[in-house]
C-alpha cells in the first residue's frame, strides 16, 4: 500500500509540474467583444476562422496514426547523419544601426529582415517546437541564442503554431512592436508584449515608414488550451520606400498566391516554405512541397526566392535535407532560376 501511495504521490507531483510548465504556453481565447467583431467576417463561422480553401483533418490518421505521434517524443529517424551547414551568429554579426536591405535565415521559419534601417524578426523559435522541452526536437541547435539577438524593432508573427512562436523569445523582447493575426494579441500580452497590432487579412498599416500588409494563407491555427482556428493565420508583405518583401510563413498551395501577385506587383524577395511536406496525402492540406513552392514563386512574380521551413525541426516524414536536394536538382535543370533562388545555410545571410 505504501508503494502505491508513493507512486500516486509522485504521479501527482509530475502531473502538477507538467501543468505548471504548460500553463504559460496555453493559448488565450478571444473576448466576447472580439468574437462579436469577428462574426462580421465572411471567413468566421461558429467561433472559428475558416481557411480560403476547405481543410479537412482526420485525427485518427495524423502523420500515420495516433500511435505514430509518439515519434515526436524521440529523435527523428529523418535526422541527418551529420549536422547540416550552419553559420553561428551573435550580436556582432549584425550591423548597428540595421542595414537598408539584408536577410538572415535563422532556421525553419525564423528570420531577421533589415529594411530601411529597421530590424524585423519573423516567427521566432529557438528551441523545440512543442509545449514540453522533449517533444518535436530540433535537428541541431539554433544558429543564435536568444540572449545574443540584436535589438529588434518589430516582431512579426504569422500564426500561433509552436514551430512559429515561442514564449521565451516574446518574453525576452517585450519592448518591440508586435504585429500578429486577429485573435493573437491577448496571448502575446500575457507573455509581456506591450505594443501589439492585430491585423485582418488584406489589412495594412504604416509604422515609421515601413508598411505591413497581412495576407491570406491556406493553413490553420491551434495552440494548447485555445482550440483550432480561434485565431487567424496568414502571410506578410513588408514594404519600404524601395523594396517589397513577402514572408510566407506556412501555407498549402492555393490560388491566393496569384491574387497576391496581381495586387502587389514587383515583389523583390519572397520567403516561401517548402519543408514538412511528407506524407503528402496529409501534409498537402497545410504545407507546400518544393514543386509547389516554385509554383507559388511564379504566381507571386517575385524576383528572388529564399526557401524556408526546412532542415531544422522534425515535423514531416521526409529527410531533413530532402528539400535542399530537390531545390538544387530543380535549379540545375532551369537556367532561369539559377540567379533567383538562394538556398541559404541555417544562419546564412543574403545582402540584397
């Protein structure tokens, strides 16, 4: 009996510790006033935002079945045999003040854009991509530690998934200006952010000579304690006096890329996702594969492409370096792309 009581006590302590850790990661539900405002939108129904293209999930078949979710608790079999190319960064790696036009890829979808003397941090994630530290691991450490990040003017979020947003980075940079989708402001405020702007699809604003436009994507949102599609998701267009940069975040392929290309001609740089595409029967609902990334690039009519959302976090079933291999294969057979596509190493920089 004593052994049973001891085991129950340990289980209770463990459960409490897990809950305490997770409580800070819980999503924040919109207020009644916010939901009333969302209800006027064509793509908000029964308390949930709707994707531009209907997305159907089969919970019993997610990534190979419920039991297969256990793969997220251990090292991925798709991890590379040796670390992928990486450039380590610290504060000295960045100019002070920020340059007029430079891009640093920090792995997965995290990136720093320097534009017209401003520094923007997109979708910051520097650890694993789950509410518990031993789940959904990185293949390798991030190219920069949070404490080594340079001063950031704007933090720009595409959606609330764990591989695109981590609490620790937000809590470390509360003085930045935050730009996020509808329904995410309360979560960021809970983590300490103070200057928060929520945007709807196609909404734009000017901030210190930088224009930000929030755009549709074929994706979804969910975070522990918040439920599916209770906040919006999307892509961003950032404009300075001379440059237009498209940041794709996460999306499946959809006709919306053509519409964006028509409405915003002359995009200079597009960052588009291309990883976590397998198994295709399931991931095509949420993620571009490499061929679809090139289709989206053509639809946007952009001048330069940087592939993102690959090689850092164990999400899909494809090998970690498979997107890069497929990209290089495509470029080798298409002379038109050779000077337009820059497949950066993690931590790599492109001066534009």
